[in-house]
C-alpha cells in the first residue's frame, strides 16, 4: 500500500501538527524546511533540508521520499511565508520571497509529484488562507499569493481528476508564531487580540490541530468524492460581517 | 465511534441522503431520531434501521415542537441537528405557481428555521457539557450557481446559506457550531426525479445517456452517493470539527471548480 505523505514546512506551526496527525493516522511522513532537522521531530519522520521554491529541491524531495517510503500517496503543501507590507511598501525582494515560496513552491511540488500521481492515483492538499478571499491589511503579497493557491487547487482538480484529488484548506487565525507576528503589527497588540477574538463565533482562536483534523479527513477514504474545494476552518470568523455589531 | 453518547435528530431522515446520515450516526454510536413525513420517506421501502422514527412535517410548527418535546423527555439534550428535509420544484419562475413557490420555501427555508429554532434550547443544554453542539443545514451548489429550470429551489438554497452564516454568528457564543453542506449531483430519488422530470431538458437523449453526460462533466467522472455526504456530515458533527463554523461546504466531485461546459 502506498502510504507516503510529504508535508512541506513541517518544522513548526500548522505543518508540525499535520506531521504529527498523519503519523498517528498511519502515514509514512517526510517533511522539509530550509533549516536543519528540528529538535523534537519524531524519529519516524524523515527530514529533508529543502527549499520548495527551488525546482531542483522539489525534485530532490520527491526522490528522497520515494527512496524512503515508495510511491507518494499524499502531498500537503503547507510551507509558506508572509511579508507584512502594503503594495506601496513592498520591494522586489518581498515579491520574490512571497511568490517564490507560496506560489512557485506549491507549483514546484505539484509539478514534481503529479506525473506519478496521474498514473497511479494521489491526493494533494494545499494550505491556502482566508486571506486569499478577504484581505488582511498590510499583507498584500501574502493575500494575493493565497488566492493563487486556491486557483491552482481548482485547476489541478479539474485537469488531473479522477486519478488525483486536490483540495485546499483556508485557515483563519491559527495561533502560530506567524499569527503572533501579525498581531505584533497592531498599535495595541492586546486590544487587537481581544478585538479579533470577539469576531470569532466559536469564541477562541484556532489551534494547529484544528487544521490537522481536516487534513486527516481529506487524506482519508472518507473524502473520495471531495475535489476542487477550498474549505475554510476559521471558527466562523469570515461568516460574520467585518462590522460585527457585537464589537461595539 | 466518533459520536458515542451524542443525541442527533435528522430531518428528512428517511429520504435518500437522510437515510445514509442516520445509518452513519448509528454506526458511530449516537442515539438517532429520524424525522420524516412517513416511515418510508421518499423511498419505496422502509427498513428498520435502529433509529427512533418521528412523524414530523418540518413546516408545521406544532409538529416540530412536539418532536423536540419528545427528544427532551427521552434524552434531555440534542448534540446534533441535521436539517436534511427538502423538496425540489423543477420549473422556471414563469411556470412556478405561487403555491409551489410557497411550498418550496415552507419546507426548505421555513422548515430549517422552525426545526433550528425549537432545537436550540436542547442544543444549548448539550453544549453546556463543554463539547460544542453541531447544527448542519442542507444548502446546495445550486445556491451558488444555477441549474436550469430549478428557480425556486436555487432561491431556497441561497436563503439557507445566508441563514447558516447568521445562525453561526448568533449561536457560536453559546457553543453551537452551524455549517451547511452544499451537495452537487448525488444519486438520490430527487436526482432521478430530476433526470426523468420536466427539468432535465433531455433533448431526446435516453436517461442513461443523460446520466453518463452528467458524470463525464465532473472532474471525478461520477456523481456522489448519499454516503459521500454522510462522511462529511459525520465529520462536522464530531468533535474533530470543533473549530469549523459558519461555512458552506461544497461537496460536488469538483463540478463547480470548473467553468461550466454542460450540454444537457
């Protein structure tokens, strides 16, 4: 049985929760990041130092996963970066960083994995964002890059079904280091956090495990009819108007 | 057994999709009430599936109240409500009578409203235990993009989508999650009725040719089964989905991910 899952960006945050969940679901897990193997990563997980924005690294990651565990059944494109700037403030370096990792990285990984998946079947789960639907302020390139992920998700589902399923998850505010950096942007981070919390119908911010729960379902035989979708898991935040009167 | 100890009520519980949800909830360990007009629902036969049958027209407030009183008396709480009862009038608005229009809204929208309204006190009791209660409405991909000759149906499903978001905002703070599932083509009596009825626009094709044409336009090259829907209902009903609320979950084999090129 093909049981190998690749999770990009699995050193921390959502990626790490996905790694842990897929491992406990019985997958053979390979994960990667730009740095050295993170301390505390379970021994069963194969770590590859790789930068998904580099075409050669993406191919190398697939080869190493094949060598370790055989054919790849599941690809979770989680690796992402954010630059907290408006368009007016963004430089060429910002563009290159965000687009290379968030867009070209997902493209690179899908392109490297698809030939084998198209022949033998496979499953791709991309991590998009609610920010690809509705804009977070001062996150222009990040917001745009996540809209790219949603569009690519639909294209892969349409072009490579029925052998390949492809879906995206759009997390809302998940308490990771990346989200904490976002709050740090506010003039009054404490007040910003209280304000953001008041906009969540379920009354809390998300945890990386909330996203891993849906990855697990989308990776399972429970979701064989699900393809081309972008599912939001945000505690109800984007179901509410931005002018939610409960705030005032 | 993801739903051990939970109590669920499924409207349209003896219909095509409803039966699959009831069967799945029972397998997951829940106590399940199947509410429908008759024990047979929209299918010809009735199997004793182990659920508690409740005769209930979702558009009849007295019947809905009586059903909730029964749940209260027997279980004292309701963890999961699935509003799966629905009807489909296969006509353009010009051909739709006011009576048919009102009937569509009575079942699909007012039924969702009434059942939810009278279930909420019981769902609050369930949520008081700490785990969230889960309310799952049935929208449709037709609430986003239209199929021809289904005007009233499309309009009711759009209303259900908006109601889902509104309820998620209002009742999230009480520990109640509200989501809608938006199926595409699912093999049910309602779909077969669509193929054979006036709404198909069959153009002289046989029913089999028509069905194959519909399958072929799906990226997954098939349409879905009631069990495919029950798989997602089960996840949304479970504690795994504890952060999922206010969303419209399209489940259509990728149909609406593509630009439509259907020639039916």
